[in-house]
């Protein structure tokens, strides 16, 4: 999908962006989880449930955005 979305000759830049976003999410996800758990630590086990819910909401938003990109690619694929 990255090759289909990237302009000719810029594939390396798009793969670099993909790699960097993966590394950023590997740091940002645990940071958000830990911060929410720490902020709501007075609520006991509810704090970790709220943190998991926040990560689920972010994943759901990403899933919706990816579906929009796939529809755009499919729509443009059949245009001549």
C-alpha cells in the first residue's frame, strides 16, 4: 500500500516515514497508557481500564482513517 500511495521516486521517503511512525507509536502508546494510569491511580483498577480504553479509541480512529485511504486508492485505481 505504501508503494501505491507514494509518488514515483519518493518510495524511500515514504518507507522512512512509515518506519518512524511505527517507532513513535511504540513510544507514545506506553507513554499515554502510563500517564493515564498514573493520573487516575486513585481510582484503583479503573485507571488501567481507562488507559486501555483510550488506546482502543485511538486504534479505532486509526482504523477509520485507514478505511478512508483505501477507498480513495480504490476509487483512483479505476480512473484512466
